[in-house]
C-alpha cells in the first residue's frame, strides 16, 4: 500500500554523539522523502560533529571519530538538509522526543530558522507503543516479517521506519491513511517547545512545566520576575526553548503596545 499524502513527508533518523539535546551533535543523518505521487528521494550523510564521539556511543552506532574526521560539519550541509525538508511533514521513530528537537538545535546553530507551524510530525514509535509496545527491530519483524539488519545505521533505521508505518496503516482499521491524523495519533502531550519545558494549559496558554514556576503562565512570570528571562537565556536550555520564550516575550510586549 502507499500512504495517502497531501504534501511530501520526510522520514529521517539521526545518529549522534549522545542523547543530550542541548549539547550533543549529529554524526549521521538519513532522510527518505516520500512525495504524494509515491516518488521517493534519499539522502544520507556522515557529519563531523566537531566534538569527540564517546567510545560507548561508537559501540552503539559504529561511527568513530576517524569515520567523520574528513566529513562536512552540520553547518556545511544545513542548507541542503533544510531545502529537502522545508516543504514536508516529518516522520521518524521516537522523533518527537529526540530527532526533531536535536535537528532543530543544529538548524538554529547554523542560523536557519526551524519550526513546526506549517507541518505535522508522525512518530512511528508512539503508534507502535500504543498498539504493541516494542522496539524498532521488533516492530520491523512484527509488521513487515523482516529482520532489521544494520540496526542503528541511520539509513537502515529510516527505511525500516517508513515500511513499518505503511504496514501499521494497512494493519489497523482505526488508523486513517492521513498524515494529519497519524501525527495527532502519535503525538504526546502538546508542548510549545520540543524539549517539554513549556506546555499549554486548558486555555491554550503557555505555562512553565518545571521548577519553581511550574504551572504558571509564562507571560505572568516574565512580567512579575523580569530577571528570570535573562537567567533562562543564559542557562543550559535548548536553543529552540529560548526561541519560544523570546517569541512569547515579544508577543506580550507588542500586545501591550497595541
């Protein structure tokens, strides 16, 4: 079967130096772009992260410092990656919690804007966990009756993720063959930022989800405690979280002027 798409969707997977969204870097990126007419476009690139790859991480994905020493940095390929994904929805395995947030950080470091305003994200892992609760290798075996060779290879994981989603849609009657539906079904609690530091209350207003101001509206905290904004910008928060905070502060300022 084929997915029912109203715009392209880019399935992608990252291999990285670790799991810290703020500090770690991409060492490999693989993208499979699927168009509404079924046409497919692929892109895979090793990346020099400019920081050491820990030995224990190399043991997981098999990519060492030597493998990426002469490869381009993410800054050097950022425009190429952005051109491929900018008109597309996004899909991945655990992508809502890891791959998309980390990609956003790399894009912002490269001084390229990144947001999800005009796209949706389908997280195949969330669909799988809601239905069966397994890993990608198990999902590939369960849905596609295939063994996932080269697991933790970005390209192999990306292709497997695409095949698993098509098999999920074919298997479950309750899953609509529609990217927007799949994105909503695979979404977790909605946050204003990728890392989950700012969520929404029942009125759709941004609130802090951590620390001493947990549950309080961001606009109220920033107005009542102006120094908190400066602390947040200088602290070790993801760049995308800081971008969202700045946008909220500017919006509040403009509303007062209006």
